[in-house]
């Protein structure tokens, strides 16, 4: 495109106009649009998979990792999951217009605190095209307009998905411009988008550390973010080893290319000699490359040495770093230093030890005897999620409908004036 700035500005202006109309949409109409989206995704799944296959083949040519290709692929199962998420979203209460608080002042003035849409939300993301549907549908349900900017590796998938979503809006009488896609592959489009604070209320980046850093350093718009998913599991000296290994394998192997997969395993020294060979054997069966400290390497001969950088690294692949710690306090200190405040868990049968961990680790989600893979809006019963926030303002953890609203005060009276 010859003029990227004008192209992005035009999208933002249309989005702001659509936000004024969408703000007044009734719940029934928004739900009708969501149902239509689900219907069209099912009817046009062949077209979706054809466009996705183009992205997959181009990704292979470009040398994308197997984990990245997995994030990119849209199988029938994943399309079914998107459809199911839309249906689930229909059943959830509308977060807009909720009375959050109400009180009456001594002068008779009534004050109501009521939830309202944020307005126009820009979503910048990489790889996973299902984010297109998740983000747009959540924003729609919460009365927000969406400007989507997916990665260049998923552009064909994102274009067809956005067309389907816009067709659904049009069919029920909602403004098509309530969902928009910046389809150019030009990176300068993101830089332009981040400056349009006159039209856009919030930016949510979803992707690698480089993307998050670029957005936060260049945006003149508020940003909700998570930098990395450096998730830990700590295997305490008191634990059910069979259950612990099952959780570790799930947390690392099920989908290693996502932000809630574990990247580090900490093991109490008292169980190291017995437990490490067992867990390493299961990890190796699942083709996981192990990088360990000195004792781990001694007990797991196939493991590679872990460098200082390994403890900070988000691999997003079948790689796991393992460290032996002297006690729970050392485990907590390690997570504080090297973690990303995303999702961290403890494996133990001692409730007192578990409570110490849960109350001390400052992460968005903390787990006791549960896989970190559950850090997900759908798994939390929120419907589809817009992302996982490691910020503390204004949202933290899985961001569902409630996190996509703000509020305003409605004040009524009978002629009160301030003296």
C-alpha cells in the first residue's frame, strides 16, 4: 500500500464511528451476531482450511519451527473449538450495563456505578489465527469495536476469518466496521496504529517478547500486556510422584508453543535422586530436550548444561530446564528472580507448604497440584479470552468479558446544587 499512515487512520476513524453505534446495541442483537458467526464458520470451514493451508506452506518455506506451525494450523478440531467458544459466549451474561455499586448522598442525590464498554480496542498478535475469532467475539459481546493486526504468517487465515465475522455482523444489522483487520504485512502499520490515541482506547499485544517491547515503547495508547510465559512447577519433597509426573508432562508436552506451558521445573533436593531419573525418562519419551544444573545432569545423563540465560528463556518448544533447590524458600526466590509473573505451580501433598507457595509467589495464576495449562479464559469458564495479562492494572490473568469493560457514574437527583 502506498500510504500506510492513511490506510491505518481510515480504519481507526471507521472504528470510532462504529463504537458509537455498537455501544447502544442490545444483548439479544449481539448474541444473534455471535450465533451467526458460529454458523458461518461451520459452513465455510473448507474455505478457512484452504486459506490456512496457504499460510502453513508459506510458513514451512520461511522456516517456522514446528511449535510455531502448530500455533498457526486450523484443524477441524480447532474450528470446532472456535464455534463452541462462540456458543458458550452467547450463554454468558452481558457485562455491559451491570450496576457495580449504588449509594445515596445525604442531600438526596443518587449515585450509580455502571459498567460500560472500553470503546475501540486494538489487538496485535502473532501466529494463532483463532485469536482473530476469540478477540473479535469477546469485544463484540462486551460492546467494544476491534481493530485486529495479526502476524504476517497468518494473513490469509485472518482475512477469511474477518470476512466471515463481518458478514455475520451485517446479517443482523450491526455495523461491519465493528470488526476490522489491518491486512497489510508492512510493519510500519503497527507503528502508525500505536499513535492513534484519538480514536483507539486500548492496545492488547499478544506475542513474543520483541513484539510486546515494541508496542510498549512506541504506544501513546494504554497497553495491557504480558511479556513472557516463563512458567514454573516446583516438585516438593512431599508429593505423589505419579501424579506429579503426569502433571509435568501435560504442562510441558500437550502444547509446548503456548504461554501457559511450563519452561522450568524445580525439584527439592531430598527427592532428586529418586525423582529426576523418573521424570527425565518420561520427558525423553516425549522428545523433550532437558537442560539442567549439575545434579540434574548427573542424574539425567542425556541432559544438556543449563546456562544462566536458560532460566530466563521462554522456549515455546519441547525444551525444559530443570534445577534442584534446597527448600521451598529457594524455589520461591528462583521464581521471583527468573519468572514472568504468568503461571506457576507447586506439586505437594503438604497443604501448609502449598499455602506458603500460593501466598508467596506473585504471579497472575498460582496452582497446587494442577497443570499450568489451565490458565485460559475458556478453562476458567469465561468463554473465549482476549489474552493473559501479567500487568496489575487494569486486568490480571485470563481476560474475559468483565476485563473488557470500564465504568461510569450515573447521578440522579431532584434539583441539588453544590453550595
